[in-house]
C-alpha cells in the first residue's frame, strides 16, 4: 500500500570502486535497480529515477525501466558525475509530493518499511537522516521537497559532499534503535561499493 510520498533512486554515479555499473549488477533473476523498484514502487505514490546524462550513461537504466512500463519517471542529471547533491535536488524538484525518500542505487537489501518510516519521521524537519554505526546516511534518507533550494544553495557555495551539506539543514537524526524493530540487522544500509560488499549482499539475500 503506497503512502503520500515520493521515492527517488539516484543512479548517476561512476561506480569507480566496483568497476562496473552498480544499478545493473545481477541480483537474483534481475538487477539491483529492479530489486529496488520492486520494493519501493508499491509502497510510494510515485517513483523517480535520476540517471546520468544519456550521452555518458554507462548502464542501461532506460532499458531496465522499460520492464516497468509507465510507472517510473526517469530524469537525467544536468551535469555528468557531479555527485549526489545535484541529483537529489533534481529528484526532489521533480517530485509531486511534499516528502520524498531518496536512496542510492547500491542498496539491494533496502526495506520499503524503513523508507516509509523515515518519511513519517520528517515532520517539521527538512530531513530525517539515519545515523548508522555513527555515520550519517544522507542517501538513504527522507527529505522535504522544499529542502532542495537550500541544498542547491549550499552546493553552489562550493561544498559537493552531501553529508556536510545536510548538516546545515534542520535534520532529525534517526538512531539505529528506532529502525531495528523494522530492520533488525539494518541490512537496508548495506552499500555494495566493492565486490566484497556485493558478494556479502548476495549471500545475505540467499543467492
């Protein structure tokens, strides 16, 4: 059952450490991006995918999305490989709902209930951002659509890293203890940045 929020998946990174596009990595009988869409699409009122500009896109995001018909909105970064902040801004501005959950495309074990819970926690804040193992997780977090302007302003001042940018927002930091009842092992936050991470995720998923 969907809630009144948007879900945004950011796929435009270079995947330098992995050495191949993470969104298109096989995961079971599909890809990591397919798995994220299958998890999030039924739980959100709309789903937006932000990809690299078509001329530099190194993985078949459009091809993957054709399997999902017209249920997904595909938009592209204005500048290639400029980092998650501009992509997040574009995703939030494309959203039709006041709250949006945003995540990177390398979270194959993400649970929709975690994403929904974070959206519910935003309240009067600009964002609800989990702190996992002492580290902020700004690309597995929920944002007010209106925070896009402030994120863009801070980025234009020269800060490209999303963690310092979001530190200047009015943020509700979400502790691990608040999320463990719905994701006991916090698998939603397992990034597959390396081949070892990918192998671990496959093992945990039973593949």
